[in-house]
C-alpha cells in the first residue's frame, strides 16, 4: 500500500472535474481534520466564465476560519457537532474496553468538560490527527489507538514495530514515549509523533 | 364573558378577505347561538382548519377567534404581538418560531433578531393566564425567562428548541417561580451553562412536573435534588437527563419513576460491577410504559443489553449519540420489532442498516447522522447500499434524513419504488456537487424518481451534482411539496424558475450557494405571498433585484443581510417573507429592509 496520501477521493478523478486541495501540508494550520473541497466545473466547457467564477469564488469566501470547510456544511446542528468533536479520538475502538489480561478496565468517571486533545503526526503522512488523551489510560492503549487511526498508512504492520513513538515535552524537547508513568506523561505531553525507524 | 358584550366588539380583521357576509348583521347565516358555535369550534385543533373556519363568515370568524386557545406563529415577524392579542383574546398556549432555519448552521449572524421579549410584554397584559410557551429559534434572554416566570401565575409548560441568548440563571427563575410547572424542555439550545444549581431551585412543594428534559446541558446537577424531584412528581412521564448522570444514578431514578414513557439516559458506561447490571436490566424491565429511549452516550456492548427487556415496547429509539458498530446494533434490533422511529450514527455502517431492514418492518422514520462529518475517508459511514437495504425491509418508511458520502441514481430509484409513501426525503451527500459515483452523471434522475413516485412528498432536501433538470422534475411532479432545501445545485436561473412555476403548495424555500440570480428571484413575484418565506444566500442575486422585488410586492419584507467586505451591489443573504406587520422595527444595522 502506498504511503503517498491521495488528497481527493478516487471517484472524483474524472476528466471533467478539476480537483484541487485548499490546504498545503502546513501542520500548524491543520486542525484535526482537513477538508478538501474540489473546485467543480459544472460544464465540460472550461470557458464558461459565469459558473467558474461563481463556484470557485464562493467556496473560498465561505471557508470557515479554522479551515474546517464551508460554513454550515454539512448541515448539522452545533450541538451535534460538539458531540462529534468530543468523540473524535477514534471512539470506535473504545467500545468495551479491555486491557491486556482481557479484563474490563476500570473506567474513571470522565469529566466530559475536560478533554485533552494532542496532535499526532505520523512520518510521511501529510494530515495530522488529534486524540483525546483523557480517554486513553495506558501506553498500550495509545499505540493501539494510533495504529487504528493510521492503519491505512502502515504497510501490513500489526504492531507498528517499524515506528517509534516520540512526544514533545512541554519544555519543547522531544523524548521517547514510554519511559515515564502514564499519569506523568499526560501532564507533560504537548504533541506526539510517530517516527519511522 | 357576556355574550352581548362579545357581539358588540369590533372585528379587528387582519386579512381583508370579504366573504360577502358583511350584511349579516340582520340576516344571520348561523342558526346557532354563539356559545354553541364556539363550543363546536373549540373542538377543532388544527390551526389550518381554524384558519379555514375563520374565513366562512363574520360570525364564524368571531366564534373562532374567541374559542381559540392555542396560536401557532410560524414566523415571528409575519405578525406583531399586538395584532395577535387583538384578534385572539383567550389564548392559553403559544408556539412561536423565529430565525430562518439556516441559522442552525451558523448562516445567520448573532443579534439578527427574533427576540421573544416584545411578545412577552404584550402577553403579560393580554394573556395573564398563559400556560404554555413553545419557542423555536428565538432569542431568549435570562431577563425574559425571569419576566415569564414572574408575570404569568398559572404558567405550566416551557419548551425551548434551538434558542439562544440565555443561561442556566434563566432556568433558575423558572424553577423557582413557576408553582404549577408541568413541562420544562430545554434540549438543544445555545445555553450558557453556568452550572447545575438551577435544578435545586425547584421548591419541595413542586410535584406537578410531567416533562423534564435537560439532556444537552453540560453541568452536573445535584443528584439528590433530582432524585427527590423525580420521586415526588408522580405524573412524570418524560425524563431526559444529561450525560453526567451515571448508570447507578439512572437506576435509582427509574426505581422512583417506573411510570415513565420517555427516557433519555445519561452516560451508559461506568465501572463494571456485576451487581448493578442485572438489577438495571430488571429495572428497565419494570418500566412497562417506556416507548421512547434516547441518550445512551458511550453505550457499549457491556451495558447495552440492559435495555433489551424494554426494547420490545419501544416505538422510538434515538441512538444518535451512541457510537455503535453494526453487530451491536443488530443485536439490539432483534429485540426491537415495534420500532417506528430510529435515529442512528453512521458508525453502524451498511451492515447495521441491513439489520434495520430485517428487524424493523414497521419503521416509518429513519435518521442517520455522520459520526465524523469532516473526515474525507469514503470508507466510513453508510452508502447507497445501506439505504437500499432499509427500503427493502421497511416499506412503510415516510421520513428519512440520510447523510452519506456516496450515492447513485439507480439506488435512489430503487428506494423510491420500495417506499412510495415518503413524505419527508432529506438526502445529504456530504461532498458538495458530487455526482453519481458509478456513472459520474448528475444526481438529477435520483430526485426525479423521488418526486415522480412519492406523490405525498411534503419536504425535500437535495444534494449532489444537480443540473436544472432536477428542478424541472420537482416543479412538474412535486404537487404536495411544502419545504425545499437546496445547496450547491442547479445550472442557471431556470432551475429556480421551474420550482417557483410549479409546486403549488410550496411554503418554504431555502437556497444556498446556487447560481440563481435576479431573473430567478423575480420569477416568484406572484408566489411569495402564498409562502411563508424564501432564503437565498451565496447566490447571484443583486441589490437591484431585491429592490425591484420589494417595490413590486409591498406586503413582503425583503431583507438583505450585509456581509463585511463583500461587494455592495451583491445581495449575499436574502430573506423574503410575507407579513402583515410591516418592516421590522428591531432590525440590526446589518439587516436592510428594502
């Protein structure tokens, strides 16, 4: 599987449609999700100025400040969006959590107002993701989550052994993850990087 | 009320319809005394029927206005509170809607208007015995809530949906002062959540509560206060708590209120202790009247089975906050054969929808929301195949809201064939302007199939790559269509013209990001007065076009919202609506009424 990130879904690669990404690879501007909105040319005729001007211009103007895409699209209420943001840390993997021994983990009562999102970037992958570390309780769970999140970029690698996990301490320097107890780790981690060995 | 006094009252006719009964002073059309007529008319609930009744003759107009107890105002600016109060002297219940629907998606700036306070001021003198207030998309302040709580002695029911401008302090005022409160429903608003203390403000003497919904508030309320409230309100039938209420706490609440009909749970995950699981299952089993279940945040296969005993009786299951996978849903649905309404997250996938098709033959309404709307991975969520599976197994479907990342014309045609009774069809292909992913053609034929086959269609939302042909179909075939939502669609003015030229029952038209210009806007000149409203944003309409519309149709309010930094001649956001109240007097500086 190629690691090269294709920025637009495969079905859109038809001759009559122009695809262009609105975002470069600038991590600092990337939020947890990068929305790619193609410029769509309605007609085969590229010289149809009216349509071209209309769509290209309008899309650009109506982009959300934080780069999440068009304002008010898809049409979802803000309370639902809020819920989705809270669940963005790869929620699917957490249904019925078990630890290494197969026992159900004591889940602390999460205070849902406290989310601890950190950015995670994987070498070679243009898009960064974010995870909520408050929903994760061990390094083991962290690695499983990350594998699940980035699985399509990892070549047939079940345990991610060809990557090492680095994190940026709040002091700014980068360290290897796993040396300090988890509770201390989440106090100091600023961001995470999966580095190819 | 003295009948003689009534007959002498001047008729404040709002509409100028003259039924030719002006001479009925001496020749009474109606053989019944007023009281009998009023008594008969008081049995008519539907406001549409009541409107028809009021047009029959003067006597009926009067009898209707005196017997009306509930008034429904679909657009708060279409009429003024003074006019309402003058026409209907005995109102006990008001439903009021304010902002255009696209305000739910942040397309309307803050401070646009729809303030409820002017209404409350008039009502405090006109309807001191007001009992119920239901607001949707209104601006509500804490001061207004306090005013409401202290000026209406018999006030019973407050329901706020999609409103904003208030905080939990306003709720404190309601809880403290409304001695006869039966309903407090504040889900899904832009509430400034300052803490959960408001719930503790219900006095110990208050035991009349029937409906309590605070599901979307974030702060913890005092569980002790909640438990005591629930236990003394024996008529409580709807209880929807927020996520902070744990399973253990839910258990305690359900023991106090086995009579509940609608339940919104708190979080459905906690430390595993074997005791409570079986107890919880029994508790659910004892809730013999439960027909609606929602909440279920963080539900996992661990605890979901506790609701199985209650599932057989459920008619409405809202799982749109539970990130379930297909297998979890399938297991759940085998117990839920009576479902009429089902809301899901697309984490269940097409396989989950297959289970819906197999298990829920009585299903009438399905809503599938995207768990990750901004993620472009097309292998997530649901596709056309899931929708088709549901349509095969659920021929009674009439209401669908479906968010997906891919769709085909053929699939939608099949769906229409399987479910010809659609009244509400809202399809959202999340990538704007996306064609049929197999044929690469526009999605015109899909919506064509829907409008041709589903003759009862009242509400339609379209998406995907659409040319004017879609609108030609809509205009020609959608004879019962009342609400149409359009985004990123159409090729020219013709599209909108087709719709305005057809669709005889059209009431609400909302359009964003389409290439419709002045010609299209003006083609609806004769139609807008028969509609509630028109919204157009990011289209090709100019100020001149709007001015012309305003000039030709003085009984419409043509409002343009100015956008900072945009071309002054373009009308970026246009909101047109019929009104008998004239131009708004409370319009903020960025709203121009032409």
